[in-house]
């Protein structure tokens, strides 16, 4: 029976460490990504991911389209014949793209404005995949000025 308790103890220790890290991330993002955190569907993980990706590439953030490209949500033509379609750019930050996907899913499930948008676009014949692509692009447009503001706050000189 002694063998069973060691993995359980290790699991408990790792769970406790994970909870402490989540708590730290929550505090840090409330301080340094407060604008992002106030947006519907943006939690500590997604805020930290977006701020880290943007902070690693501040010279590339000349405009909102540049952030969209960095996050892989700039639409690329994927038309064939008479069908006009777009697809996502797969050559960018998968972490940032996943953070936007998470925000979009939370909004699709819980945000009344987004539900209305999804219903309208579904009625127009768009697939869920296409609607998600559009939503992620809209989210980047919405979050771009907030990311810049949070980056400016995080990178400000500290008075000593």
C-alpha cells in the first residue's frame, strides 16, 4: 500500500504548486494586463499569452493588422472557382491564436452580443469555422489598443 501513497503525494504537491502559479499569474495579469482582463472572455492565461506575444515583438505592432498577422488571424485568400473563401494564416504564433480561439469560444457560449452575431452569420450561410475566423479577427481589432496600453504600462520606467 505504500506505493500508492507516493504518487498521490506527488500529485497533491504538483496540484498545490499549480494553484500557486495560477494565483501568481492572476495577480500579475490584474496588475500588468488590467485593460485586457476587463474584456469579456479574457482570463489570466489568455491575457498573459497575448501580452507576452505582443511584448516579444513590439517593433512589429505598427497597427492592428500587424497584430492580426502576428496572431495568425489575418485572412488569406482560399477561393476556388466561384466560391470566395478565406483561411487563417498558419505561419504565426499558435499560442496567441489559441488564446483568441479561447476568447471567441467563451464569447460564443456566454456573450449575448456574440450569440446574436453568430446567429446572424449562420443565417448568412457561414460555417462555425468561418464564424470563428471572423470573430478572432474582430477580437484582435478590439484588443489591439488595450494591448498597447497594457504594454506601455508594463514597460514604463519605475520610480525608485
